[in-house]
């Protein structure tokens, strides 16, 4: 079954917002990915992880409201953006 990326992005927005509201810090892309996997929104595969990263970046280019996050544990400093209401 194909992934409904519009639904996935909406769920990612909720996950990011809820985490920020509860903890006062932004969630990493990796954190969002594994939360969506745990909720069975997406499968746990490298290709889905890469696509999620790309989709979130694309949405940022559309001018949606964002919280800036980064992945400091990665070999190179990689920046991502996720949604916040």
C-alpha cells in the first residue's frame, strides 16, 4: 500500500508540536521518524526515512511555520526543519 505523505506530514506536525509543548525543545528528524514508526504511520526503512526528510524540507519551502532542529549526532552537521503550530 502506498504511503499517504499528506497524512504523514500532518502526523509529523502533531508529533513535533506535542513534543515541543511537553519538553520545551524541538524533536529531531530521527525522533519524529521513530515516533511515526511506533505509531505505525510509516514503515521503518531507510528509504522512508530519506523520503520523510525530503518531504519535510519541501514543505518548509512552501512557507509553512517551522521550528528549526538539527541532528548533531550525525557525522556532518545536518539541519532539518519540522512543523510547529
